[in-house]
DNA sequence: ACCAATACCTATCGGTTTGATGTATTTGGG
DNA sequence: CCCAAATACATCAAACCGATAGGTATTGGT
């Protein structure tokens, strides 16, 4: 059906983001956090993450959209289709369970980040050999 | 409790760790950091991660051993089999390329962690990146 | 008409971590 | 002495996640 032209291959700006690892679970946390401030639509979130992170984070649409769907399935987000200039956007907001989830994951993140930070700054002090024999 | 257990099925304490996500790439960073202080063997590293993180991190052997092999393949670690009381341990140390790698990933981690921290504390006042500082 | 940006979506690939299991040796308790 | 637990190495399947590349449609600028 397609014409012989690469009509589908819309050589676009590329949604690539080249994130540097360390990111498991972070998209969820960030999306919940951003949406907890105000309702947003998917495309907007993708850009907001880039901007608010100063370009450090850049989760593509292929990461964000499936995540939004998943969070909605879980009942942590709710969506609403909103007409906007003859066009429609799917606007998401955080539900009450979603707020709980955000609180949990944010706390968890701080714990873990602090722990890693501690190890990275551990330097030569706090150098305890692992010869602690189980005393019990 | 049948005593006729197959000899191989050693019902052990289970190496499960139940880490809470947020961890992609972190094992590598932590292993390089710990080894940069002093040479260690695998089993020791697994325990050191738990202890030095105050129990927050707990990467199992199934995570650490393959990681050690991978890092060695990359030339970022070097290993040496060391006899120890009729037993042998594989002791790892960080190579020069490994130290570079550690420096890179540690810097990267700080960038990302700071960014996420910023978003989590962002509230409504938009934080503007302050990387305009430049010597010269 | 064309192209870029906007706006939604899905599918697939690859890497990582989890959790289980295998194997062998040493140590400690009864 | 025997057994269980701890030590110490290793590998593997499944699951999960994010990166990347597609796919479709609308709008606005030139």
C-alpha cells in the first residue's frame, strides 16, 4: 500500500537521548514528581524533563509514553483527553495512590543516593577490613 | 524433612537481595570504588557493599561475579589467584584504565544525582543550572 | 506543496539485575 | 566423626527497563 517512497521513514530529529545509565526507575520518579506539581501531557513531560534537569536527563518518548500508560494502569495516574486548538492532548495528573508512590520512591531514592554518595566519599577513612567475625 | 535430599540441592540462605530499583550501572561504580581503595576478592566485595552501604545496597553474587569478569575483560580490573589456607581466592585490583573509568562514572553519577535531587526539591521555583562558571 | 515541529503510539533489541542453582572447601557444633 | 553452615567460586533463565527506531496525524511556516 505504501508508495515506493520512504514515506514512513520520516527522517526526524531522532528521539535518541543517550542517557548514561544509572537510571533504573528514575523516569518513573521524575514523571511522578513533575506531575505532582501540575497536570501535563506526554510530549510536554518529555521536554520538561530535559529542561528541568539542565539537559542532564533526557528520556525519550519511547520511554515516557509507555511509562505513563503503565502508571495509569496501576492507578497512580489518571488521564483526560483535552481538545486544544482542533487537536487533542492527553493530560495526566497524579492520583492519591500516585502521591503515595511518589513519596515512597522519593524517599527510597534519597536513601540510595546518600548511600552511594557515602561510598564515593568514603576515601581512605572508614576503611574497615571485612574481618569482622560474626559474634553471635 | 526428608534426609534424602539430592546432594546438590543445598537449601541455602538464598542470595536474594531485593534491591529497590534505581540501580542500573551502580554495581559497576561501587565495585570500582571499593577496589580502588584496596584489592579484594569477589565474595568479600559482595559483603563489603552491604556493610559500607549500611545495608541499603545488596548486590548478590550473581550480579558481582559476572561484573568482575566483564570489567576484567575490558581491562579495567586485573585478577590474581591467591592461595589462602589451602583454598584459593581470586583477588581483583583496579588498573589504570579502571581508575579512569571510575573517575568518569563517579562524575557522571554526581551530575545525575544532583540533577534528580534538584528536581525532587524543585518545588515551583525553577532551578536554573549554574554551569556558567568558567575560569579565565 | 513541503517541511519541521507537535503529539500521540508501539515494537523490538540489548543490557542488567534478580534469583536459583551448581560445585567445592573449610570451619564449628554435637 | 559427621553434618550443617559459611565461604568462595561460578553460570544460567527470566524479568525488567530503557534506548532506539518506527508509525501516524495535525498544525504552521515558507
